[in-house]
C-alpha cells in the first residue's frame, strides 16, 4: 500500500504510535510499526477492530502475534486490492462490450430501415408518403447519432479507466516481485527475470550462479535483535548490488540467502567476484542507530556453480547451494566451487 500522509501528519502518527508499541512485548521492527501506524492513521478498520479487542483483553502482542496480524490484515489486504482491480477491469470490459453490442444492434436496424426506404423510393409515391419517409429518416438518424455519441463517451471513459487500472496493476505487479526490506528482487522476481533471460538467450549456458548465505545469522538475530538483523540484510544486499553490473541478476530468495546470476561469465571470473563480495561484506561496520554498539564482523559463504545448456533455475540453484554448504562446512566466510561427482 502507498501511504498518502504528509510529513507533518506522519510525524504526528509516529508520536502517537511509539507509546502504543511500547505497551507490548513485540520488537520495534517494521511490521510492528506498520500495524500501529495504520491503526493510528485510521486507514485499516479491520486491523483496528482486532487491535482494539486485544487491547480490551489486555493482551500483550508478541513477535509471532505481529507476524500473523501483518499477514492477515496488511499483506492479505493488499492482495485483496489487487484482486479488486482485476475484477474492476473485467467489469469495465463487460460494460464496454455491452455498449458496443447495443450500438451494433442499432446500426443494424438503422441499415435495415435505410434499405427499406430505398426500396420504397424506387417507385412513384405520393407527397404525404415521401414526407413520412423523410420524418422516419430524421428520427432514426437522430437516434443513431445519440447512440454513437453515447458509445463514443463510454469508450472514452473506458479508455481512461483502463489506463488507470493498467498503471495500478503494473505498480502492484512490480512491487510483488521485490523484497520490501532490501529492494532487491524476491524469489518470484528472480524466476521471472531468469525466464525472460532464457527466452532471449535460448538457455542459461555460459552463465554462473552465486548463492550467498549470511554466516550464523540466527545467532546474530538472537544476540542483537531483529532490527539490527534487518540492517545486516540491507548491508549485504547493498554490497551485492554495488558489485554487479549490466545484465547480472541479483535477488534475496530466502531469509538470509541471496542469489546472483552472471551471464557470459567463466567460473574463474565468478569466483573472483564472489571473493570480492565476501571481503566487502566482512569489512562493513554495522551499528545500532543512535548508538555506538556495532555487530561483530559479518561474513557470508558463497557457492559458485556454472550453468549448462539443459539447466533450469532450480537445478542451477541446487548445485550452487551444495557448493555453498561445502564452504560452510570448511569454515565459513569463503567461496566454494561446485565439484561434480
């Protein structure tokens, strides 16, 4: 959902939201803030009703409660909005088809009337009959003019609304392919980008897949909290995005896993890049906002696998995953190449 509150309005919502969040056990992560932000802003009535009931029962929200509420009342709401756009587009097409069909029926009847009058005029007629024919023609022509004008206006309205809905659908579709935390492609986005790549190139042959996994991420989250854990994910994502170029494809495909596909690259060249990413990650200092507390050195392990002519995304990721885990077993913070049996 795209929020429309001004900076001043959102500042006031922030002031009101923080005390509410402080009353509960859930951490101050983005999902928690989203729930209370939408509640205070009054833009999610169903969520507000649920929160009001829990507050009345004096229930303290846990992290698990927050995740469930976020899924049920925020993510599901956005999915419903997308479905409503699809339904509105279907209704729009139906209304336009009905208007066009009505105009077509009127045009057919108008044509039949013209043909009838044409046949009548091939014979000598009295003046009063000719006057009646002219009157009928005027009436039918006016009715046809009105119908075609209404159709034209309907088509104009339909065109404008179709463009508006198309833009909304494009934005929703684009957002559905992105990981909201890092801004990278998500698993779905990776699959679609790889499909487009294969359609253009014919296969994945000549490319290399890198699969990176943050070392000891669960321990890091448990020690420093989810907020710093999210900063680690964003920092690793930034290192990866700064390291790739051109047609390279990068995505966050799991909790702490990142995939990088390098077209037209040798496995030796990919290994060099992977080592640079490892080094750049371990050299980053990540601090808690507003304090000097920093996380001990963050490291990642990367598996590298070359693609073949017959590869699908899953098979290539599987080999890179095997290589990555062999690197973890060898001590972590290293690059491992896939070795076939």
